[in-house]
C-alpha cells in the first residue's frame, strides 16, 4: 500500500471516530494539527509518515472519547495501523505519539521522545493559541457551562493539567492559567516562533476583552 493511500485511509478513519465530539476536538482540529505538523516537520529531518499519521490520529486515543479509558483508543489505532501495513518501529513511533499525547500523566521524560512526537505535541499546543485557540477556549467553556468571566474569581496559578480541565473556571481565567504559558512549553524553535506571534495576538485580545467588559484590576 502506498503511503498516500494510508494517509487517506487515516483521514477517513479519524473523521469517523471523531463524529459528534465537542467541536474543539473534532476532525477540523486533527486537520489543523496535521497541517501545522507538516509545516514544522519540513524544517527537520523526520519520518514524515510518522508525523502525518501521529498528527491525524493523536486525539483518537484520548480517554475522553472512550469513557475515561486510556487504553481503548490506543488499541483501536494499533489495529488500524496493522490493517494498513504499518508495523515495527514506524508503528511504535506513531503509537508513542497517540499514547503519550493522550495520557494525562505523561509517561516519559521529554528527552527520550522522538522529534516526530515533539513536533505533533507542539502542533497540538499551537492549536490552543491564536484566533482558533480563543474560539476553542470559549467553545470548551460553553460546552462545560462556564462563565465567560467573573471578576470575583481570580486565576488559580497552581492547578494541575487535570484540575484545569475539570474546574468550572471562567473561560478568560484559562488564558492566564494555561494558554498564555504554552509559549514557554514548546519543544521546537519553529513552534516557539509561531507561539510567540499567536500569544501576542491573544494578549491584545485579552486587553480589549477587559476594556469592553469594564474590568479594572
Ligand atoms: P488536546 O486534547 O487537543 O490535547 P486539551 O484537551 O488540553 O487539548 O484542550 C483542548 C482545548 O480545550 C484547548 O483549546 C483548551 O484551551 C481548551 N480548554 C481546556 N480546558 C479549558 C478550560 N478550563 N476552559 C476553557 N478552555 C479549556
Ligand atoms: Ni489535540
């Protein structure tokens, strides 16, 4: 099977798997992460099939789509890869991306991770920034029934990743608690550059948001 055929099959597979999920994590998210991953990867020496498949499949393994079970998604992706003739190291490298990006605890030290993993992780994080990042945050907040803002609730800067998601915080607080900090967590130089640009836009937006809402502090 040619690589393109596998990529096209992966696209169909992901579209089917992500039907009906919250729109910040649907096929369009996988599509943006795929595009960004290709863009960043073009600057490095990588196995492009691993980058592309990892990016397309990265959220299929997420426990939130499998009743909190962290293994089901990875098994499903493994089956897909085997059925499409992706085996051995290539399969393991794609599975590492799917498994480790989804697992909230994060199993391995970043130093041990592949360049392909780092690129897809950066691309996933970049999708939480900029105009699309703002849209996703407010969409997520709406989905959870959270307030847009509440001046009496101050950002909590000591939340863990898991607490961050569960908590019903006003969405604008999520900017300070997580989004504006992502720039400092990028793996690759290219992603850092893009993150800086997107973060500057969000800072401008946040200033305007406060002005329009009459928030003074
Ligand atoms: P992914 O599953 O793609 O790795 P996350 O699940 O960490 O990413 O976050 C997905 C999106 O949901 C991001 O755009 C993030 O800003 C948003 N999000 C997560 N937690 C919150 C929250 N408490 N308030 C608003 N948006 C949130
Ligand atoms: Ni994602």
